[in-house]
């Protein structure tokens, strides 16, 4: 499909392969980057510098919640950019106040802290929980319990709470007093001395770990333990939050709330922003000077997030996410019935995973060649993370490409 781009293409005689070679020479090789240079996009589609169009079911890894160049998003950012882009947290700014008001309204949270990414949000949440524990349980209450197969980010605290050794190799010693417990196993938590536990951190839907849902019974037991032992319950909703589950907060699907939630990715719709939301009883553990972020909640980032939140939190919009999820899930279940290599389909909302009994990297690469962008979650799982604005026709188009590629394996 041909896309109508949101800006005039820059004139260049360089081909995609030229750009890739230039990038290899100057960028640190921290990613297994596909040899593709994206230059523009509109809605659910992106285009590379050679002019090829792709249906984007990666969404920048669940970031482009409103797709690319959403008109209201572009207008809001353009207007704010012409007024004020940054002023630091030495002063208040209107967009940050409005964003915080929208996020705490009709939620279980009372206060917000803004930063620049999901990893930063996790760092802040871990610091806040230890500060709270020291004030309320004693100086020796420092332990963080994290779930097996979890992923929380690449900075040191977030990496230490990430229970996948492949991400930690070469970086030891990690932050101390972080222990791994078994996901969805309450006995694994009870094996610890809870008097020493400052926080328990959980992804309601594990993303990088393979798109696994937390059991509602497990979460309710964890919530009760945290209440009983004054443990801070942190939900990492960096990937599954901000409408991707079909509810604004993924925790809404489990009929309970954490004490602290970390948000990012879809919150800014493509502009870097992260957030910690906390209940007043927890948030008050921070005093002036205890934490900070130079760019956190700057007017431009807050404006981007305001545009996203204003659209996504609408109940009619969230209902459409659930409807689209049902269509996508039905199509995937039908595909599974025809494809013996598919072992399982799982997920929530527009965050769905396909588990294969074969490596998925070749499938992802062939889908890209056919014009469909997907993202893996480990060696055997493909994640489908389309924009929340994806259409029924685009869902059918994506399934058609995926089915064609699988059939050719």
C-alpha cells in the first residue's frame, strides 16, 4: 500500500545500503539491527529510504500507540514547540501539570514523577520503594523480589531486576539485594523473610519474556502479602500499559492496583517520556533532592503524552482496542489450526504472542521482505504490537502476509 507521508521526503541519492554502511561505521553495535533505514510513516505504515512501504506491527516496540503522524499528535507537538520545549524542573510547566492530573484522575494513584524512558521509571520506582521501606520498616529492609523471565530495562538497577542472564552477562557485580522468585508461584515469595523485603516488582504481562500473563489469583495473593508486610508492590506496565491491554492500565484487567506503576513506551507515542505513578503513602517517602531528571516532564514530552492520553483514555477508544484484539486473536487461532509449528497464542489486548517450535528470526526477516514488520520475544516467540489505531483491513493484511511466509517455511 502506498502511504501519504507526513512531511516532504529529503532529497538524497544515497541508497538504503549506503545508509546502512554509514551507520555501521559510526553507531555502537548494541542491536542486531535489520539492514533497513526507515524515513517516514503515516498511520500503520512506514517507508524506508528506498521507497518501500511496510505495515508496522512492531510500533517501535509498542511505542507508536497512535500510529505514525497522528494529526492531533502532530498539531499538539508543533504548537508546543513554537512556545516552550524545555524549562527544567526548577520550575513548573503547564503540560506536565495537566498530564499528571489526567494520569491520577480516576486511578489508584495520587502523584506522578516524569523521566525519559521505561528504564528510568524502573530506577525511580526501585529507589522510591527502598526509601519508603527504610523509613517504615527499618534500615535493613532493602530486598527487591523480581519475577523469573522478567525484563525491566538496561540501566543498572533495571538490569539487576531483570531475571534473564543473557542481558546481564559481562555487567557483574549488579545492584545487590535483588532476588528472583518464580513467576505465578506464591510459595516462591513466601520462602523469603518478608520483613526484609522492600518491594516486589511484576509485569502483569511479560513482554520480552515471551508474552506471558500473570495469574489473577497470584496477583491477588501478592497484593495481600504486600498490604500485610508493608511491601511496595510495583507494576511494570512500560509495554502493556497505556491502553495496549484494552484498559488504560493493564492492572485494571486484574481488578487490583499496585502501589507504584512504571509507564513509558506508548505514553509518549514516539516522544521519549517515562512516568512513575504512586499512591500518596508511598510517594511521600521522596523529599526534595532525593530524585530528579533534567529532561523529565519537559513541556514538549508532556505535550506529546497529553495528546496520547487524551485519546487513549477515552472508553470508546479502549473498547475499539478490545474489538480489534478479538479479531486479531481469532485470526491467529485460525492460523494456528493450519500451522503445526505454532504451539500457542497468548497475550492481552493488542499485545499478542505466537509461540513456535522453531526459531522465529527467519520468519520475522521474511515478513519484513514481504512488507510486514514484527518483533521477536526470545528465540521462539513473535510479538504482534500494532498501533492501537490499526484497522480491521490492516489486521487482515498482516495475517495474510504472516500466513504466506509460514506456508513457505
